[in-house]
C-alpha cells in the first residue's frame, strides 16, 4: 500500500497548526454543477503543467520539450519529455526515457535530426552522463561513464562527436577524502571534453590550471570559442576572458583583456567576429543594462550595439552572415525578438504583443525560432517562427481550454509619474468579478532582481496572480527604477543608494491607482520575493498604509547579506564598495538596511524563506522577523526545510499561497479564507497505522 510521504503529512499538519481550525475545509463541500468557468484555486494553480526547454530539430519537422506536472503523493514536479510532430500536431510522451533525478537537461539534436543527446543520472550512475535517444527506434543508449558529472552538450556540425564540460576529478583518493573537509568557496574547475562517436571514447580537449566557464562551436566546426577563468578561489567572474581554440592545429589564442564578465560568447558564421553580452558600457564601466557587444578578431576594442535603445539583452544568435544578429530583449512589460544589422547598428523589431518570450533558441539550419510565449491566458505555450513569418505560431495547445475552465483576470498596462516627473509603468490586473466604477482591495507585488521587470503573463508561482484575483483582489505589478528594460539611466538609479527612488515609485503608483478610483486605500497589501522581499521590508518600515504584507526571501541587514550571499559583485554598486575594503562605506550599508527601522513596523507581516537559500540566506528573514515581533506587530516566520532561493516542493508552494490568503483575508478584507488541499488517492491519504 502506498503511504503518504512524510513531507506531505507534515505539510497537512503545518496547515492545521498555522491556520485557524474554523477556516480549514476538513471535508470539501459537495460540488455544485458548474455552468461556466470558475475562479482558479490555489491547488489548481500549483498543479498547472509547465512547458519549457523547447528544442527544434535541424530539419524543422519535430520539436522536443519538457512538460512538468505535479505529483502530490511524491511532493515533486515530474518532468516528461514530449515529442511533437509539427506536420501533424501530434505530441507523444517519450515514456521509454527513464530518469531518476527531478530535472532533465535540454536535449541536443544530432545534425541529421535522427537522434538527440541529453544528460541524465540513469540507473547505476553516480553522476549525470550522456545518453542518446534514437527517434525512429525509440531506444536509449548510454554513451559515457565519465568520472565526474557531464553538462553542456554540443554536437560537432558533422555529427561525429559530442562536446561537453565536466569537472576535473578530485586528485585525492576516496580514503583521503573521507577524512577531509572541503575548503569553503571552492569548486573543482571545469574541463572541455569531446566524445567521439566512432571509437566511443571521450578525450580531453582543454583543462589544466584554468576553468572552462562556457564554450560554443563555430558553425563550420573548425573552432571553439571559450570563456575561461583562471583556476583558484581568488578568481571571480570579472577575471573571465574569451579565448579562441583551433581544433585542427590545437592552438589557443586570447581575444579579450578587460575587468568584466562576458557571457554567451558566439563566433560569427565567417569566424571573423564574435559577440557576447556584458553588463558594462562602451568604456567598460560596470553596472549597466545587459548589453550586446560585437568584437572583430584582431581589433583592440569591442563595439557596443544599440547603446541608445532601452532594452535588456537576454540572448542572441548570429544570422547567416556576420552582419545580422537576432536577439531576445526585455523592453519592460514585454520580451520581444529583434533583428540587428551590425554594420548599421540598427534594430528591427520582429515580434509584437502583450506577451513575454523566454527560452528562445534559433536554429540556423532550419532558419526557425522557437520560444515559450506567455500571456494573460497562458502560462507558456511553445511557439515557432520560421523564415518569412511575421509572428510566433503556437504549436502546443496545453492551455487552450484554460479560459473555458477558469475565470482569468484582465491585464493591462498602467502608466503614472514618479514624484520627480519620471514616467513609469507597470501592470494592473483586475479581480475576475470587477465591476467598473468600484474599488477593489489591492495587492502590490514588487519584482525580484532588482535587475528585472514585471511582464505580461506573470504566472510566477511566488505571485499566484489568478488565485488572488479569483478571491476578489486586484494586483499591481510596478516596474520601479532600478529594474531593467527601460535603459541604463533607469536601471542605474540604484547606484550608490539602493533605496533612492524605487520605493517612492511604488508608493506613487499605488497613489495613482487610488486617485483613478481603482484601488481601495483602506484595503492595501504588499508582497514580493527576493528583491521584491527587500522592497516589502522597506515599505513596512516607512508606512503603515498597507494593512498586511508578506515578505519572501527578503533582506534585512545589507552587511551580513553581502558577506553571506553566493553573489556579491553586482551589489557593490549599490553601496560604493564592499564592507571589507579599506575605508569601507559601512555607513551607507547601515543607512540602507531595513533592520535598523524594524522598530517602526506596525503592519501585520508574514516572512518566508528557504533553509538552504544561499542567495538570501534565512538569517535575513530571522533578523527581520525578530525585529518586527519585538516591535509588537503581528508576524509569523516560515522557513521551509531543504528549500533553496525559490521553493521547489509543491507542498511549500501551496502552503505559501494558503497562508497569504488567510493572512490577507484576516487583516485586509476581513473575509475568512478556507485553506485548500489536494485530493490524494485513498491509499496514500490514509497512512497505514503502526
């Protein structure tokens, strides 16, 4: 008999302990006949399947993508590979793909489109290895038995080899390692390997006293563009440089010399230029938008592309020549594709709509684009755009019936001005039962990053937008200064002072919604995750106008956060340096910290964090919670055991939504909320007594 996993039993118990008994649905009421779509519930939302990792075959005929579904009994998201025939529109689950881990790698099609390579920890594997799936035979074969885990696969253009990265083996013996403690902040470096299909053996291409951070193959298969960092804990991302390796001759030449990190470097089809993304300006000054640079081999300096165009470059791909580049860019409320003419330094917009594109890839052989497209009615279908098309065409239909099943909220762009006259925009999402002329309770959700923006769609699990709107709340997603997609000056507003204008922009947006007759000023709430948690913590220390708040993975003390977090370099710009440098700007760190103002908080506030979060360690939530509790404001702290920066377990994702709805119902609307739980099979819902 299947037993309910301990984590799910504890989840049910935790709901019972933290939500008043009277508000819990012990037994669901008999369902009434439904004549139309209904508001989306918390269980419905968490259980929505998620599509991702799309990969188009080089011949353009087939598409493989991952469909992730919730398994409530095992308390995990189960990933399945799906094979879609684009001619017939038929998709089938590749059921003979056996895997033991929670996450499948992106597949890599062979150049002849007959098979795909992927990494997986198969039965008996201690670490990820390369496997090959034959499309016609529907068979899986293991290719490698590497000593360390394998990642970042790329086929050679002739199909004779598969390149991959793998960490250098630990030179210490198993017996010695048993009696050792690994030094903090150290990892074994990555090497570049080549697995030959003919002899079935793997051969090291590059390694030694360097670490291969990234690599890409030239289209003719003769060269490899490498992003290399010297080996050693004293070296960081700013020491990352680009090198060019000649496969036939074996020589390697350094192409860049700077003090910033280059990412996603790719050679032009003619091998005469390369391009990369870096968060710098033309002079190499740091903390700018993610910009695209083109560097001609042999020239001393790169060329910054589209310097005057407000956008954040997320990814790019060369066209057929060295004069065209297609890029995916964040332009605020949307992410779109653009075609850049390199010689003219000019961009042409390829896609338009109230949507967001992500996980985009371009296949030069089929000349087709594939991406996940998200909008108000869909958490993300797979879409394809071929040469000559004027728009992305959705090729999956997983969410086609969503508007028929659920009452989804209306989303629209909303503009206002900051108190200094700065034009600003965000999204307003209406309650599903909104009647024009009425005011609604408003939840302001600030985005993470802060180098990001809120966009159309916004189906993030940390936001639960359709669930809140189904309960009668309106949602405000402001794009405040410090975020991306609006140009360098907008994003750099946080340089020297994190809370310069960002928090004021948010409050001004709320005021604008109140003035417009939409938001009820007496029923306001604030929430956010990560940088959105930082913002929530700021808001509750400067105003008590929010009747309730929920802060997820938010910071409290900038000095300790700077030292504890796994990332630091980009944070130095906010304060003018690090806290341990000579003449450190400690006063600036302290002045902008939230903890020192926790005594002011009157807003009932929830705090959430993951016990294994290395980005914003749980000590930050503990500090803020204890300060707010001492101030006398109603508060609770939930630290999810084993969770990283973003909750991965469905039970924890559901618990957060239930807890927030109960909290906001209590303090914002005065409406009791009944926590909802998933229905489980009888055999697993009733554990066998001992």
